[in-house]
């Protein structure tokens, strides 16, 4: 059985992430969406909130599980018996960082493969950081970039009141 892990900060999940997760459900038997518990990076949403957004938006996929992890990704994958890391590539600018990550992960765990999917072109500019930046001033502008549960929470966080 092929178990793929889609790792990330997901702070918060966007339609770009969901596109990769859904495509991974068709390519692999089981997909674990693994949320990095990255307290040091000072995320906007807690790991529980980020997991809840993901659980709500992937609930209709029976072969998806949402989980969190600390420490090295490859150690988490060994615990889960997972053999494939799935990442989305948006642009050439992602390539260098992802090449480095794939190389160190292969050194640490040679039996774990990293698979890349080209992000759907409509999401090539999209990141969680961009979403937060825009939503701070005008959450409605991100309504086509994040699922409704995330949009609702962004609106509450930024407490936007229209004049
Ligand atoms: O969404 P992000 O923040 O780009 O995701 C990055 C992530 C979580 C995939 C990456 O930082 C990661 O795998 N972190 C866990 C620590 C690790 O295993 N690092 C690679 C070897 S140094």
C-alpha cells in the first residue's frame, strides 16, 4: 500500500494546498496531511486550528487523514510506514529550496521518495503568507483562494468592518 504524506505549515490551508492533496488522493492509496507543529515560526493559527480547517475541507475523501508532527519529517514518516513525500511546486523560485529538502530527506532516509506536482496554474502565485497579508485589509479578496471555513475565521481574526 502506498502511503503518501503531504507535509506543511498550512497556516492556513489554501485552495493551492487542497489541489495538491486531492490530486495525491488519486495517485496514492492513502494520504496523510501532516501539519508541522512549528511554534518557533510563530504561526497565526494553532496546530489544532490548522488541523481542524484541513479536516473539515478534506472530510469527503475517505483516504485522507490529518495529523500533526514535530521534529524531522522522515522520522514521522517511518513511524507511519509512509514511503512518499508529496510537494507542490509553484514556480522556479520554489525549486532550489525543494531540491535541498528532497536531497537531505533522501540522505536521512534513502527509501523515502519525494514526488513533486506542478501546482495548478491558477494557484501559482498563492501562499498562506499572501492570503494573510491581503485578508488583514480585505478578507473578501481571498474568498476564491481559501475554503469558506478559513475565510470565516480570517474575517473574525481581522475583525473587518466595512464603512
Ligand atoms: O508549508 P511549509 O512551511 O513550506 O512546509 C515546510 C515543511 C513542513 C515541509 C518542512 O519545513 C519540514 O519538513 N519540516 C520538518 C523538519 C524537517 O524534516 N526538515 C528537513 C530536514 S532538515
